[in-house]
C-alpha cells in the first residue's frame, strides 16, 4: 500500500535525515565533526572563499561554531581518516569508501584515457614521467614538480600539462590526494597514500551502486529517483535498478508526496524505513550553495519552493541576488538568501545583500541577527555590517536591528 506524505512532513524528514533539528552541542570536538560527515557522507569542496570555503559550512550549519583546525586535521592532514574523490563533485570522503568508486574511476579512464587521440594518450610520456616522479618524491603539490610541461596554458583554468595529467591520474584512481597545503592538493601514488585494506577491497559495480543509493536514501530520508541518484551522480537506469532492489528488500518504502508531480502525475518517491518523522524541526542556519539540502536545485525547488542559482559567473551588473548567496534556513523552511563577505582586514562580516522569500516569518530578522554575530565570531571577526546602499528587502531591516 502506497503511503501519503504531506509536503511539510517531507521537509522535516529530509532535514532530520541531514542532521537538523537537534540542539547544537556545547562543545564541538572531533567526535561531533566525524558525526556530521558520517551522517551526510561527504563534504563538497569549492575554492571560493569570499566568505568561507564551502566544505566548512555544512558542519557549521549543523553543530554551530567549531575550531576549523580540527576539521583540517580530519581532511587536510596526510594521514587523515578522509581522502578526496568525486562522489558528487569534488569532495572529502572516508578512506574506506574509496573502493565504492572504482567503477567511476574505470568509467573515467574509458572516457578520457583510452582513445589514441585523447590528450592523455598524446601526452603519455609526461604521464609516465610523473608516475616515476611521484614514486621517488611524492607526495607533491603540482607546483613543486619541475618539468618543461609545468607551465600554465590553455583553457583548463590555466592548468599546466603537469597539473592536467595529475588530475587525470586522480580521476582514474592511480593517484590519490595526500592532504592539502594552503588548499592545494598534494598528489601521491595511491599505494603510497591508501592502506592495503582499502586498495585490496573490490566491490562489483552493482554492489557499489546499490550501497551508494542506500546511503543516499539514508541521507535524504525521503526522495525521488532523481534525488537519490543525484547525491552520488548516478545515472537514472542504474539508480532505478538499485532502488528496486532496496524496495524489494524492504529498506525503501514507496510513498507519494502532495505536490511532488512529474508530467502532471504524482512522482515516484521513496521513504527510507529508518527515517525519522519529526513533528517539528527547530533550526536557524546558513546553508552553503553546496550543502546537500540545496545542491540539487530541482529538489530545492520542489521541497522548499526555492529557486536557487549562484551568480558567480554572472556579470555583476546582471546579478539579481549577489555573488555567492547563502540560503537561510529557519526551522523547516528556506526563508531567504544572504550574500556575505569576510573582510578580514577590517575584521567585519559584511552583508552585501539580503533577501526574503515570500511567506518568510515576521521573526526572520530577529533570529538571523544572533546567527550573524555567531558567524562573525566563528570567522574571527569583530562585527557585522550591512553594505550601503542596501541590496534586498532584508538588508535595511538587518541594518536597523544590528
């Protein structure tokens, strides 16, 4: 029998699955940080740091202020329990999860590394030289490698041929990331970074995909096939096969959610059997553009009626909301967006724009002000200031309240 879930309950299920609705711990240590990563399974990486780099923000949203150096030890250190790969986009994952992506590594090699006319094959001598260099000198940041090909050129973000070759080897699983230095990846041969217990583990593609879809379902609580597949960027056909197996096993329960439609009909949706069904969710948080709650824009629109695009690549004069706006979560609704800048020289957290969504509650500003002050303190800043002239309907209200 198909169960019916209200849109409000679906939001609460999703947020509870992501770790919202719990009081922030009085002290945040390694155990709490690991708990967040274990719950959402990955931290997506992005280099933009006008406010703060993205991977720090999902943790802050869920547990409050914490020492970023502790997270650095878990993610950047050479012997940390986490490593990097492409689970969704570039992201931190647990080391022991690395074998779950061997099928993706093989697919990348087939796509980029086998065609004799491909860049990778045409630069085979550089690739071979890099393997030898990493074997004798690794781990290395790309800039530490001396080679005639290590000169920035071309359209790949100005990557040198050395950097480009390293990234291909990373995609293929030959090279792993041995931490970061000043946010730059340190590359090494996989066998020099990952333990044999990881390297020797083999997971078949169907088993790996099924496990990833299972984890996606746990992290979502409730979701469509598109939702469950997007979490690990799994195509629809293999995602549906895994969903069906998990449904047959009783782990996923088919449901319908009011208003979740596809082509005018209720969209197929699944509830994880262990998902919490809370009556309420209490939360006040700023979400990274790459937080799992909103990174799949179709889900953000369907679940929160929130149309979200970041405008980094939009010319300044054409931006509507701001360069890098963060969704504002109050309880079980996304009620607005805010564009922040950490002005470290002046020691001020600058609100460059702030906008409310239709139906935002009257207490939005009242609840947002203390969160902004906490955010500034977490960033090591002394004050919060709203940029003049004000941009967005929330900006003057925040200025007055601050």
